């Protein structure tokens, strides 16, 4: 097995610890780049086509020219060489190395392309999946193109740190008018009267890949879904709340700002989706899924 985490840096395979990046890389100087994270089950990247489509869209939105098919081939080779059965793949593409100036380099720089894989030996969310996560509300002060999976994550990091310092597992981002958008690194759903409330897609949130799968699974299960953002003022009227993400999968929320959601325990709709998600992964591994 390769040394973990195992990386591919601009086409060269090596341990991640050996990767070296120039201080003039625009990702380092400006956050001028995008990234993608995929979950690995059974040695295979999960929801691959959806992740690669989002990667391609992010590149197009910020005008970085990179060969996504080549990146996908490198990702498969890196994952194969790592020998990982369960884990994650991280991919990051920046505009490349160039003299520091805000406008894009002319002629264009060569993008820097990083791929690395690492193992997830134990479910880091197992306890919270059973007992529910605690969230802290934080003002959503991010830029207005959160639909791009940019490496500009300072506001997300500050929110996640505030939640951690408050003894919470995630931050719940809220706009000035009290609209709940998403977590610092997760998508958010609420349940009210047996109906799931899903924040509508748009520039204010990331189009989560796991979010999209859960919406599909809920529809198949006959659970009504309303594309509407929940409001902070509605917390007391919500029956359930849950998060979704590539590594968190489906995670129940039982408390926000010290106040219980519903009865303060993971609810039946969330439990059904946790089970349905697990069944989907098992079917996919067995070759019965999509």
C-alpha cells in the first residue's frame, strides 16, 4: 500500500507530505481556485459523475482551463495506488503560479492540480448520528456565489470554529433576515408536519451532491419535499432537522443554540433517510444501484 495520504501533484504521484507549492500560486495568494471532495466506499468513488460535473461547472464559473477527463483518470490511478477501501478523495485546482496581481495572468498560467486520497477507518460521525448533533447559529457573511465550490472558505472556517468553541458540531448559517441557508460545510434540511423543507438551489448555497441524492431518496420514499428555506423564527415549530454532506452522510440535528429541535431526539423522517442512504450505498456496492 502507498504511504497515506497518497497524492498526485500535476501528474506526479507522491506522498502528500512531499508536495510543494510555490508561494506565488494564486490559490495561496488569492484563494483563486476550486476543490471537490468525494467519498470512497469499497475502493470506489461514490457519486462520481455528479462530483465531476460540479467540478467542471466550478472551473467554468471562475474561468480556469483544466482537463477534467485527465483529472478523473489521475484520480482513479491515485485511488488505485493508495489501496484505500474506505476514505475520501480531495481534488483542488488553482489558476497556477504567476506574479502577484489581481487580474488573471496574461498569458494564462498553467493550473496547479492536486489530488490526494486518505482513509476513513472509523465513521467520525457515528455518535452524533445516533444521538444527534448540536448546532450554533452564526451570521452568514459569505460572498454571493456560494454555488461555486471555491477554496475561499474563511467565513466557513470562522463559523465552524465558533461552533466548536461553543461545544457544537456544526454552525448553522443565517442571513440578516433570519433565513437559514446551510451549515459551514454541510447542507441543511428541516422537517415540519412530516414534510421536508429544503433550501432552494441558487447562489446562496452550494449545490450539495449528497443533498441531491437525499432529495431523490426522499421522493422515492414518498416523503413530501418543499423547496423553501426555513427561518430562524420557525425553530420551535420544526419537528426535525438534519444535515447532509459527503463525509457526514445524513446526520440528525437535535439542538440549535441550546434549544431542542422537536423532542430533542433524532426523528423518524431523519432515521428513515439514514437507513435509506445506507441501503443505497450497499446496493451501489453490490452493483444494484445507479
